C-alpha cells in the first residue's frame, strides 16, 4: 500500500515536471486588476514548445495585457506563469517581444537599430555584426540596411522590428498586433516571414484582432472581456461553431430595415454588418441567394455584389459574443 | 559590446542627428555669443573687451549644457517611452543602471562637444580668458557640476512628463526661465536681492559664476562664488538633484505596473 502511494506520488511529480518542460508558456489563473477594473479574469493558457498560437480578440479584451505579462513588462495581480519552466523575469534571455508600437529609432539606420539590440543582448561587436547581417537578409532588408528607419515603409519597419526577436538565443516570440496599419501587400509579406519562423524550437505567440492572421496559427484562443472564451485549431473552432456558409452582400443602402430583412435569411446567427454591406449566415446558399436579391429589390435596395465564403474566425467570435472583433470589417 | 556601449552609441547618434537638438544646444548659444560679442559690448572699454566676451561665452556655454541636460535628455527619455522602446527594452535582460549610465555618458559627450564649440566660437570672436592650470582644473569641476545638476533636472522632467513635446518644452522653458532669473543670462549685479539669493542656491548659476570668477575675474562674476561655504553648497545641491533624478528615473520609468 505504501509502495503504491510512493509510486503514485512520483508518477504525479514526474508528470508535473514533464508538463512544465513541455510547455513554452504555462499560465494558471492569471488575473490583472487596475484599481477596481479586472482586465484579466483567471486566465489559463498552455502553449507547447514549437507551437504557433494566436490570441485573438477585440480591443480591450486583455490580450495585450496578457502578452505583456508573459513578456515580463507587466506584473500579474495573481496567478502563476512559467516560460519554459521559469518565471517570466528569469526567462528574459529566451523571450523576444515585439510591442504594438513602432519602437525602432527613426534616426538610426536599420543596421544600427539591430546592432543596438545585439549590444543589449550582450553580443560582442564582431558576433553582433555577423548575426545582424544574417537577420537583415532573413527579413529582406539587407539592401536598405544603411538607410535611416525614417525612410522605411510601415512594412519594412515592422520587419526590422521582428528581426529584433530573431537573435539565436530567443525561443519564445511574442508579437503584439504586428500587422496593424500595414497595407495588404506588406501584411502578406510580413505574415510570410512569420510563417518562415515556425520550427520545432521556436514558439510563437501572435496577438491579433484580425481573423485571417490568426488563421495561420496552429491553435487560436479567442479572448473577450479578460477571459479566453474558446480555444482550438482554427478549422475546428469554425466547425464547432456550426457556421457553414456565409453570403457576403454589398448593398446600395445600409439601414435597420435592410438588416432586419436579411436577418430572416440568417438562420445560424445574427446578420453581421460590414463596411460595404452585410454577412448573412445560411445553410443553403443556392436557395437563399436569389430570395435575398428579390427581397432586397422589393424594399428598393440593390445587391451590388454577392459572394459566398467560408466562415472566418471573426464570425466565430461574433457568434460567441454577438460583438465584432474589430469595428471595420 | 556591452549594454552601456550599445545605449551610448544609440543615444549619441540620436542627439547628433536631430536638427532641433543641434540648433537649440549648439546653434542658439553660438548665435548669442555672436550677438553678445558684437552688439552688447559696444560700451565696454577696449582693454576689457576680450574678458567681457569671455564672460558672455561662458554664460552661453552654460546655457548649452543646461539645454542638453534639461531639454535633450528628457526629450530622449520621453521619446523612448512614447514609441514603446522602453517597453521593448524592459522585456529584455537589460539592467536599468546600465541603460542609465549609457544615456548619461552619451549626454556627457554631447554636452562636452557643445561646450567646446560654443567656447571655440567665442574665442574666434575675440573672447580671452585669464587663468592658471589650477583655475582651469577647478573650472572643469564646476562644468561637471552644471552637467550633473542639469541632468538631474532632466531626468525628473523625463520621468514625469510623459509626452515628447511636453518634455522638451518643459525642459526648454525651465532652462530659459531659470537662466534668466538666476544670473546665467543676466549679470548678477542687476538681479534683485531675492534672485541673488536664488542664484547662489541654484547650482547651475553659482557654478557659472564660479567658472567666470576662475577664468575671467570677480567683476564679471558679480560676487565671490568661491568663498568658504558656496562651492560646498553648489556641489551638494547639484549632486542632490542628480541623485533625485536618478532614483526617480530608475524607480518610475522602469516600474512594472
């Protein structure tokens, strides 16, 4: 009996140690309060080593606060956090963090900026020069290395800032809304770069409010009002939401009357208003589409463009919360 | 390459590449050396003209040191905070002390360069100084005290004024007003007695008078700033401002919420 108990105890201990070693990020019941305002409510998060995890939610959902706590920039009010089994404060040497802001110095060249960060990480001048050359090549900025950052485009600047977390010693990369403000082409280029970073040794945490960006991750956590409300692989999240088809309609008019009419065709969930029209969630697209056009016509509204699409992570979020992830779709 | 060298490199380049910083720290005092040397000295007898120009050059050198410490340093700190660099650096294994030393050394180098350029222009305009090697050594100590006091005030501004423009404007405002009220830009003898008292307590002004006294003579300093307790008071207040600034910067700028 005693032997069994000891075995059981050691087994549990072994499992615990194993779990700590496997997880790049382990957060248990993390809360953060600013005065009376609770920004994080007992958040639990486990990210495995080598995983690409996206934390998606609207502004004010607490995702940036959580990321900055993991990056050891802020302190939690309560809860336990481990980065590769260490406290965030002790894991700074292996954690790379790109905050939302454009933090690179516009007065320095791209190369000088990276040399500065190499110096902060303790590399010798020779080592730093070699690594920085490699990093500039990796992010596609070698030709512009000696230009001042003030002459860089938004996309180039963001790539330079990502290069600051590609130094060889860094194992956990935290990117906070890196694509915000980038034009579509720069955004695609940037996401291509993030995809290239994926390997068994590097763990990526991407904080975003853009569904298409989160789609690239191996796992997504949807965050709302300081809590992770759903978490799974992107496709499984979409499947489990029960949403099958979406009809995107660009309308000549946008008002309550049009929205009410379209809501009759949206069996799966509320109609989602977009910048140019509405998203209607229906089961049978082929049957519903001509009816929608006819009905709109009857109330004097023209359907300028109709296209069918698969549901996005933003739709899933909308279904769960009845709130949009971002204001402009 | 250590953290101190990295911060030094970054900060000095930022100082040297900002046109506004160059203008207000080097250009503006030089303009006043030129104006002062040729316009404000028309009534000065020719045998003392070169010393009067020397006193003007010293005042403008002090003004340059004040601008560097009280406006450029807080501007640099606020800029790093506003654009998220401080957040980024806080997420890295960086010691606040090393960051501070790197910044201060860069400021010292930039202040030194500004001071030398202003004095060089003054010299070219006919300013002359009269001193022994020991006087020069003591003058350097007082220059260092001006740097230390200004940097202390600069760190206080940089810590508490969050926005770049606010920090720079507060620094420039404080530099101009305190220089005018304390006798850096106005002859000590013309100040009302309340401001004369202030000029003796304000370490930048009393150090300015001490440098003038040592390199040009008592009549240009307005009083003897090297009398028994005055140098001790100057050094103590300058060091106090620096320590206050340092504690505030390391506690509040690097504070984790």
